[in-house]
C-alpha cells in the first residue's frame, strides 16, 4: 500500500485514513489527496472554525510547501515551520518544543500537533541499535516533558479536559534506515493519556489512523469516513477474544520462536469446517487460522501480507501459499462459519467485514449465507485482488426466515491467501 516512509506515515496519522485514500505512497507526495481527506486540524477548522488550532514541525513538508507539502493545510490557525533537514534536527527540535510549549502554556489551542525529528535522523545516521539512537530518544523525551509541563502549568488546567497522544510514523532497522517491510521498520506505537484511557492499559488493536479520529472526537467533530476510530471506543471483535490462547510457531521457521500469534480454536459461537481440507502441510496454516499481524507477516515477507492494514489485533486467515510449504495430501479447502444471527423475514441486513485477498487462478474465495439451516447460497465471489478492503454486502432476508449464518470458504493449492476481520451483521 505504501513504503514505511515519513510521507505516507504522517499522512495517515494526520488524516485518519490509509494511503489508498490519502494517496501518499512515498516522500514525493505525488498523488496526495488532502482535498478529499484533510488533516484533522483542517477538519476541525472546517467543522468548528471558532476553535483554535496549532501545528509545529521541523520536517518541512508537514507544515510548509517545501518538498511538496504541506500535510497540515493553511487553514490551521497557526503553523510553525523550521528546517530540520537543512539546519539539523538536534538544534531545531528544541526550538520547536520551546515555541510549542509557549503556545500550549500561554495561549488557547483547542487542538495541536507537534513534530520532533531528531530520533529519525539518528536512526538514519547510526541505526536503531546504536547508543546515539538511545541518546536521541532521551533528548526528545525531555522535550516531550517540556510540552506536558507547559500544559499542566496552564492557569485553567484543572478545569480543562486534555488528551495527549504520542506516536511515530515508522521504525528503523538496527543498522539504520527504513522503507522496507521488516518488523523493525513497520513497528509503531501510540501512547495516550486522558479521559476514557485507563492508566497503564495496553491494547493490541490500535492503529496509526486512530490518532486523528481520537483528536477529532475529543473536540466533538465527526469521524465519519475515517479508517481510524477514537481510542475511547475499543472494538468488540470476537476474533480478538482468542488472543490469550495464541500459540508459538510449530513448523514455520521465519517467525521468532517467542512470538505467540496463531490458533485454530475459533471464538465462542464460531466454527471451522475442514471436512474437505487436505492433510499435512504447515501446521500453522492447516485450514483457517486466527493470527496476528506480527506473526503472519513474518511467515514470508514482501508478498502483500504487510498490506493487511485494516485488520486489527487478531484476524482470520486462510493461506494456501504457506500451507503448501510442507508435504501434504489433497488441497487447501477450509470454511469459516459464523454463529447463527437472528433476522426478521423480508428485511434487508448488511454484512460488513474487513478483508485482504490476493487472487490467483486456481483458487476460490466465496462468501455464502444460509437461512434457517437451508443450503448455503453464494453472495460474493472474489475474482480479483481486494487489498485491505472494507466490505459491505446487502443481504435480502427471505420471508419467514428467522436466522442467518455466514460462511467464508477458501480453496487453493499453493496459491495466495484471504483474511477477514471484524465480521458484523448490521
């Protein structure tokens, strides 16, 4: 979908949508579509122009037109743009922090964004495994502390409701650099504090796109159309309930031994039909499995598994390509079955789910539905790639029907894969 580069990463953080929407695939910003998917400060200005917005950065394209920017538009009430690439981030970061601290402490910003770039520069120059990288982290951490102190020193702080988010756009390799698909390069985080976020809590379902959604929700602006969701509204995907039972690798060799990330045990009410499944093959992928991004993507890099950005935490995956890497009989043919959901005859219901499907001739991916235990009927067949897609299928419930059950059937033989997540009937 995009390289692990700053342009796509900060665009996702700022806009709350993934690169297939905001259009930024690398640091050239070619194809940017901020008009349709603006940054969250611009969304605030459009919805509530009376609110005050502020952005400060020393990577030029974030807040200026340099290098084909800006990410944060001129609608933002006040922007500070310094030149870290030209003048050095170690010297420019303290200037950004000092100016932003003064703004946060003495003015009245309702929403603000502050970028500090020295850690990224140190990663490029010395690598993430270096002492210089750790030293840069310590210096930037102190600057973040200045910003937090500025907020806490506001005269009206006790009567205010602040939410603070700290995040990054990508990681670095131990020797330095990014842009590829390794776990180190793809590694990001979101640290949050504020109302509705329990102190010390750890979540596995948070995405970079949630930063913008959280900021917008904080000031009462709609998040409609965003890929992200506010952090105060954790998901209820049943697949995530199997996380405590995830296992370490069995046959896979590229996945670190300490990573627990797969199971064939479905969540309550769900089931697997492997009656047509071949025998043998790689244990982890013998039929539909429930896996994490950290586990599945390390089974084999650079085959589009990393593009599954709209799945969160644990998702269902059928992977005939990886299953075929060990001797087996027969072919891959497995069906994931939902619980029975109550419906009213004659109504129209909407089946939604996140999906990531890589197509190849010889494999089949179908969504089937059955009412009141009748024979399943195909409602969707995938005949082309569906990369990190939010799917929505209208179901016409027959007269007199009282329940519906959905099946996801995938078959193949050393072909590709199919994932589904967050399956809901609306």
